[in-house]
C-alpha cells in the first residue's frame, strides 16, 4: 500500500477526469491525499481520498488576468501562462501543503507543466502526469492554422517568461528548464483520458503515454433534474453547454433562442451557476429547458446532439455516449479538439466570429440529418469505452510504482 499525492488545478474539466482514478486507487488500498482548492473538497471526499486545500481565489480562470483563457497566437503565450499563472501562483502553496507529510509517488495535472517536476524533485518522489486534454505533441499556439500572426512579440515574451523561470528555479533550488520543458508532459507515466484513435499525432508519442479513454463516474453532486420531458421517442434532444468558465455570454444564448425556437426538438441549456439569465427570461422559447447547472452525463446519455465550446472534458463525455456535436471553440485547446472531432467526422466546427442564427441552425440540422456524424461518433465512442478507463489507469500506476519500490 502506497501513499499517493494528487495535486490539481481548480478547474472542473481537470478535476472530473481524475475522480474515477482516485476512487479506484483508494479501492485498491492506496492512501490518497488530494490537494486542490477548497471549493472541490466535497467532490474529492466522495472518492474516499483525504483532502488538503491550498489557498487560491475562487473561479480564478474567470477573473485572474494571467489565467483567463485566451486564444494562443504563439507558443510563448502558452508557456507564459503556465509559468506566470500556474507555477508561480499554485506550486509554492501546494508545496507548503505537501511538505507536511511523506508520499511514495505524485500525480499532477499536465497544465502545471514544469511545476509538476518541481514538486516531484522537491519531494523526492516519482511522478505521473494527468493529461485532461490531448497530449500536446506541439505546444499550444504552434498550430498557426488556428491563430493569427503574433506580430513579432515572441522575443519579449520569451525573455520575460524565462526570466521568471530562472527566479523560480532559484527559489526552489532546482535546475533551470528550457522553454520547451516549461510545458512538456513530464513524469514516468503520462495518463491521457482519451483513446489513441482520437489523439492527434498519436504515432509521435512514446510508450510512457497511456491512453485510458474517458473517465466517467457518477457525480454525486449533480443537481436533481426532471427527465419527464425527454421521454418522447419522437422528439430529438439537443444539449447546449459552453462549459464552466466562458459561459456568461448572454448574446450567445439569445442567438441560440433565435436559431432554434422554431425547431421541433427539445433543447436543454446549461447556463452556468454564476450566469444571470434574468435579462433573457422573457425570451426563452417553449422548446427550451434552461438551468444554471445540468447533470451533464445523464443528459448526454439521452441526447441526439450537443452544441458545445469543445472543451476536452465535455467532448470526451459526449463521444463516450456516441453524441455528435456542433462545436464553437473559444480558446486554449478548444480549436485543436474541435478540429480533430471534425476531421474524424463526428461534428461540425463553427467560428465564433462569424456565428449567426442561420449558420448555427444549419449546422445542427446537418448533424442531426446526416447519419454519418452519428456513426463516426459511435466509432470514436467505442474507442473510448474500450480503452480501459480508470481501472486500467490505476492498475498501470500501481504496477509501475510497486516495481519501483521493489527495486
């Protein structure tokens, strides 16, 4: 039996994929201590793990300028976000908590980048990298098809980022990293919560990357929901959600109402816990159910299509249930995710800058009427379900580190 330290960032899409793994490790006899912010205490405790909190502002990805999601036009922007927004702010606080005890191995979120290496080196333990998106063969911002020209500002940003990295290396008494190492997936084992089939450029990743598929476990904190309106087998169900961070755009919701109000489908819209829908209350069509928080897994299990921001967690859960998508990527890795799903034929990508009620309605009708989108979603879904899930992930971790202990 090993003592396991899990350190994560305060983001729903990074927490949720780890919950099945943590519960499985606990069920296998491992002693797991999960370190994150206070708002995730109850969710983590339901897995059977112990919980420790590091101090951090609530909802930082919505309010902190260093963490607020933005399109990355150059790889240096992503590296700077990791160093300035996450490593500088989270790692010192997480380390204070972690150093209060001893552990046999570490599981850290990939968005911590070099920060995970700092934790492992300071604690003197091996590490597992938890990758809640695709494994990045190229850093975000390197895909110039998605982003505008950065305007020659990369040299200044590079210098600023590396200066901070040197300061942090001195602070933690660890070797200075290269710019590539700041965002590199480190660790003896890298868990990727997708399938090798869905992962772009999977042939360029070595055997330390373990593709375990979507991690789907019941969410005990899911709100009650009346599924009675969804029982009509002749009425298609369309779920709409823009995730938990960039979900306060009332203009987008108004556009959805205009696009879909005449369609004979049942729409379910998750507006977000902190979104004030009062200004739109009088405009919600009769074929819409609007709630601040929806039990997403249960709705996707019944849905015929999903209108989404193409966050990796949401896309993975939709494909796990064979649901084709209309994707409107907004930031970060979302263009990469939506592009891959479209490339494999399971959805349509729309640009937010040119979105109209007509283009949105036409895309949804195409996804629902052309059977190929559903068929391809099923192909991807099967690859996710057959990847082994959190059971395979936990088994691989335990075998890897029991071998290390024996040596």
